């Protein structure tokens, strides 16, 4: 009898512990599916149209959160891309583990997004992010580096540590460090493993950003700024010995909202472009070698330049009317002439529900390339699409 009683007590304790663990841990599946019908008409190239998700919005993933003691939680986040309309599987997206505290913020380890993408400006002020009309795409009004440090929709930073602070009196900041020192992390120019920051002898890339949000009467006002550094790796130095140098990018911007109106904009100054001399496939709207794969947001290799973006929105009911545009200016180097790219975009997003929306619009891109023998390839883009988040 005593043994049976002991077994009953042990079983009860285990059952109670299991119930507590189940309550303390949550597993959430999430994702998004998007398809656009897009026509791209580039001067000198036959007009192309397809039904797909070239901008790479579609994804699915899981996030696990375990509540620990004293306001501490442990997290795991795994995210995968896929491509509706084609047989493409898509790319690996965010993959990290994290510790978070109510008082001190969140610390992530793994493959993460940069603060220039989802924290201070970037995709946070572009309502057409993850569509053909995005400002970080071939419209060329935001840095869309393949190294993941810019605002490219499918740009991620491997082997990274990222910290996000809690909000204190309207202020918050984020910092990213890429300390990895490995041959397989070496980025190359224009091909190969060029989706990484850092790499052997080029590690310790970092990015910092801060923002301040406040409300004055009925006006919501936000300002933000940041600094990004991409250290040149040994592989990059070997490609252009004595030419390349460490890249620095400065960003500043602001947003203002009053009732149904919103205005936002940002400015980026690029020095010694390394990662900013490349861009992601989604920013190019096509893989390298594709005749429509323009990368207008890229600077000349180890060149300086600047980009600015401004946008306005008006919301009525479930519909947002959007107009935005800007310019990228790549200064000349000893190997390349200067290039100016400007664009403007108009369109609308209509929310069918909290999860489903329709969108569409037009974008005009104007290229002024001074390189001898290079044709200026202006373009027109038309798109209409549907998105469902789950």
C-alpha cells in the first residue's frame, strides 16, 4: 500500500509539473502568403509579366516562448520562405534563439534582421514593403544590401547578436554585432556567398540605431537615426587589392501622423560602399543575369553616395492611398562613372480584414547612368496582388 501511495503522489506531482510547463510555454505558428500579377517594362527589353511573389513576402514559421521566473523568457524563432506561383522553395529567413526580460529588453543570437530594416526606418516606413513597388527594390530609394545590413526585404545577417532595449520615456535603441570569423562567411562581390556580412578578417561588423516617439496633442511624431559599419574581409580585399575599404552608412529620418494622414522619410549617406555595392535578388526583381534584374539602389564599389526617400498616406475606411518616391546618387570612382536613379510610386492597399488585403499600384524608375557604353534603362512597373497573413 505504501508503495502504491508513493507512486500516486509522484504521478500527481509529475502531472502538475507537466500542466505548469504547458502553461509556461507557448508555440505559435505564423506565416503569410502573397501573389502579385506584375508587369515590368524596361526600355530596350521586352515587357515581362508573371504571377508570383518576386519580392519574397511569403513565409511560414514557428515561435516558441517559455516564461521563466522574474519576468524572464526564453524564445526560439524559425522562419522559412516559399514562393507561390512557382516551384521555388524560397530562402531561409530569421532563425534565432533569445533571452528577454521585462526590465532590460531582448537579446537574440543567430540569423537576424538588421535594425536598419525593421527598427529605425527601412521597411517600417514603407507601406509597399515586400511588393514589387517597395522602396528597397529596383526603385532604388533605400539601401538594399545583400549583406543584410540594409532594408532589403530578404536581407538577413548571419552569425549575429542583436539587442533591443525596452522603451523608456519614448526612447528605445537597437544594436547588432556580427562577430563571426569563418571562411564560409566571407562575402564576395556580385556572386557566390554574397548574402553575408562579416567573414574572416572582416568580422565585428556592427549597426546601432535609436528612435524617439512622442505624441503632441493629436500628432504622433517619431524621429530615428543610426550608423552601420561593414568591415572589409580578406576575400573582398583580394578581389580588389588596394581599392576597397570599410563601409560606413549613416541614416536619419522622421515620421508624422495626424488623424488619417501620415508623412515619413529618411536620408542615408554611404561611404566606401562594400555591401551597398550589391543587392538582394528581391531588390533586383530577378536573379543575377535576368534581363530585368536592375539593382538601382547599389553604389559603385568602394564609392560614396546618398539616398533619400519620402512618402505620404491617407487612410479612409479600410483603404490606404499611398504616394512615395526618392532618389539614389552613386558618386563616381576611378572605375565607374556616377549614376542617378529616381522613382515615384502611387498605389493603394485595401484591407479586407485584419489578415487579408488587396494592393496595387504603379512605379516609374528613371536612370541616368554616365558609364560609357551603358544604356539608361528607365522602367515602368504595374502590379496588383493579394496577401493573407496567418
